C-alpha cells in the first residue's frame, strides 16, 4: 500500500487502517490473531483501537481489545512495523475521574493503554469524543505533556463537529502547545454530512481525516436485503445495537443499498470494494478504517485500492445520497 501523509504532520499512514473494535467480543482472541496475521500479510501497517473496546461490551470487557493487540505484538515481535492509534474518553471504571478528558483521566488512561498494548509509545493518541465538562486548555496541555514525555507521538480527535475542533485548535495555538494532527469522523456513501464544514476545515488547517464506518457497519456490503436482524453483528451487539439501528436500519437506507447493489452489479464491481474506493477518493480523506470479523473479509477491502470509479458510476452514487432525507442536527452532527 502506498502511504499518505497524516495532514501536515510528518507521520506517514496507509490508506487502509485496520479497525479492531470487534476483537474480544464479536471475535475471540484466536480469531483476532488470524485477522491481524492476514492484515499483516496484505500489507496493512496502520491499526486503530480504543481503550473502551470491544464494541458492544461493558465494564467487564473494557481494555480487552488493546490487550489482544498487545499480546499479538509480543508474540509476533512486529510492533515497530505498525502505526498504532488508540483513544481515551470513555468510562474505564466507576470512579469520578475514570472517564472524560481531564488531565487526571488522560494521564491514567494513557498508562493503561501503554500497558495493555505492550508498547513504550502510542503513535496517534486520540480523544474519543469532546468533553464539554473539562476546559479545552486543560485537555490540550495534558496531551502536549504526553508528547513531551515521549509516551505519545501525535494526537488526534474523534467525533468532533467542526466548531468543537476549531475551538481545540485555537486553544492549542493560544497556549503554544501541540495541535491535533487528525480527526476521525463517521463517513460513508450514506452519511456525508462532514463534507459541509468538517472536511473544508481539515483541508484548510492541515489535518488528516481518518474515517470510520465506511461500510456503514456492514450495511454497504449489501448482505442485508431485508429488515431482519442477524445475530453477532453490530446491529445486535450489546450496547452498540441501538446506536447502529438508529443510524441505518430504516427502509430508506435498505432502498438506497438496493440501488447501490444494482449499480455495482451493472458495472461488475464488488460492493464492498466500491464503497471503500469511493471513500478513499473523496477530497481530504487520508485513510478509511475497515473492520473484519474473519480474515477473508479483508480481500474486498484491499481490492478497493485498485478500483477506478468512472464518472457515470460516481454520479449515480452521488444521486443516491442526494435522494436521502436529512436529519436534524445535534451538537454539529446529524
């Protein structure tokens, strides 16, 4: 895979980033090792995780995903080959300071991630969400201190609307501390709201954009042909089920995917490859975070790197998006 620059930073990353939120619940340890091995063979060298993963778990599972990754690094001896991104923000315990973006929690969270990942440094450390209860200055200075201490190389944000991201950049500049180098929003052919403000902001300010959900939680794979829930998917998995159903499990999206399936078939392309290739060719996008529940699913993702979308197919994909209803905005997001 050819690397891309993470915004205006000096960090090179691959266009496909291995998402690991399934490790430890939807996929067991052995299955996770198989996916990681296959990803390494395919040329993946960039992975994203979080201290609260696996997706759909609870207080008894937080940290399990990072632990699996750390065990794999230790067993394969290849940590140095990978750019590792993880996050903090979510609840890691029941204590008052076991969540959020306070200095107290950030310092505690990074030590836990370093221990579980069995590494000395995290390449990209991201805030998993914006914390309105903590002064932005405190958060940005705490991240800067981690960089100065050599525990983190670069910092990023996830799930920030444009106005919150700009506040954070301004706070960093005012204190003369390290800025965010990237942002990680949700983005796919069925959800393109970030194009209005967030993408132009990132392009102008020199931030990389690492998008998650490029397959809409598997919805854009085309495997869901009717509104019948399938067990052990993101649409039925623990505390994630309600969120994913609210995002995509609606007749209008089933109809849109049906149209996309017909388009892909007419052009002789795999639907997964089309969705990933479309995402990667959009202005400002650095990498697409792709997940897998088995090693074989990686093939169609990798094939996206060689897929060229012609003008006719691109226009048809755009038409489907513009035909979807718009939702009310909540804190900068729909």
